[in-house]
C-alpha cells in the first residue's frame, strides 16, 4: 500500500511540473471573442481650407446602444475606415476604451464639422476617460497613428454621407 501511495504521489508531482505555457485546450478556443465585422454605412471626407484630401468609409454609431458598443470586439479596421459617433447636440464629450482591443485616435468634431481636438494613440482597454476638451457633436474613431499618417490636424473639417436614408444601429 505504501508503494502505491508513493507511485501516485510521484505521478501527481510529475504532472504538476509540466510546461510553463501549455497548449490551449479545445475549450479555450471555443471561448474566444468573436470579432464584429465592419459595416460600411457611409463615407466621410476630410478637408483643409475647403480642399478635400481624404475619404474614409465609416460605420455610424448614433443610437445609445451602438455608441456604447463602439469598436468593442474589433481586432482591426479596414484601411481608410473608422467609426463616426453622432450625438443630438454639441457638448463636452468623454470616451473610454474599456473592452476595446484596438489602439485608436479619437477625433472630436464640432457641430459644423470642424476638428476640435485629436487624442492620438489611445491605448486599448484604457478605463480613464478621454475628454473632448470642448463641446463636440461628433467623434471619429480611427486606428492609432492614422491621424499622423495622413496629416489630420485641428481645424480641418469633415463632411459625411450615408449610403442610404435608413438609420444605423
């Protein structure tokens, strides 16, 4: 009996000293977060001094639920795309990145479409609020670095068009 106990104890000790990073189990892969695909709701054109310099595909978030969800569960965005948040009125805005796996640039825009402020390279999963630093009616989220890569600056303007007249969720 003593020998059986020693053998069982040795087996338990050997199994506890396995690889530091074992292969994920089949249940781990079934629990992976599913990425939400990009939905093109329209286009947004950026301009400086009245001259358009870039057009992006946009997904529109204008309901409470779509604004709260934002870019959560997005692992990437297509090239030259972003999410445009539309609010009913211009006021101080604050955004946070909890549950958002992408680093983003947040572009806060006034009611007239001019860029009020840009918060660049906002880290994923950040729980601190990112302020607009003034009244904003729109917020454009693009992948981190996009603002620098195409030269977006405060004072530039945007205009957007919907693909159709139906409201986006």
